[in-house]
């Protein structure tokens, strides 16, 4: 008996969704611990706004992953969001505007992009068989 395999894009959406949901809620729930790790912020309202937007992205990704329904638009968002965050992390660490701890976030974003790439490749391999 064959066991159903999970859609690799659904896996990417789920991992990214949970990462964004948890990390997005962190500054909203406890800004002091967030700043303890990432450094002080001038505009806390902006940090919380970005956090809530990441949480919204994460919630959509989690919902789609649970249905295993990953439309092209979600995959574009799934790669576009971490690319944007990666560029911000690297640019502003290089300028000395944000803490070097954001390079760890940049590394996580690279991993998320890679996960989506692996999902696309796995989907193409499955179609070829």
C-alpha cells in the first residue's frame, strides 16, 4: 500500500509560516526581551507593525499548508518575503544601523528560500516520474 507523500511546497509554507508567526509575535508580546536580543529600537510601533505583518503572512502560509494547497502566488510570497528580509538584514548590518545578530536572521531567510527551492525541485522530479 502506498502512503501519501506530503507536498514539498506545503512543507516549505508550513515551516516559513510557523517561523514568521512565532518571530512576528515575539516583539508584540514582549518587546523588552526582543530588544534584549536584537538591540534597542527607536520606533517600537514600527517593530510591532512589521511583527504583525509577518504573523499575518505566517498565518496564511500555515492555513494553505494544512490544505496542501499552494498556489503560485503563495510560493512567490514564500520566496519574496525572505528575500526582502534578507536584503534588509544584510544592508543595515553592513551600515551599522542594526545589530549583527540580524545576520542570524539573514541565515534563516536563506534557509527558507532554499526550502522553497527544494520544494519546487521535488515537485518537478515528481512530475517527471
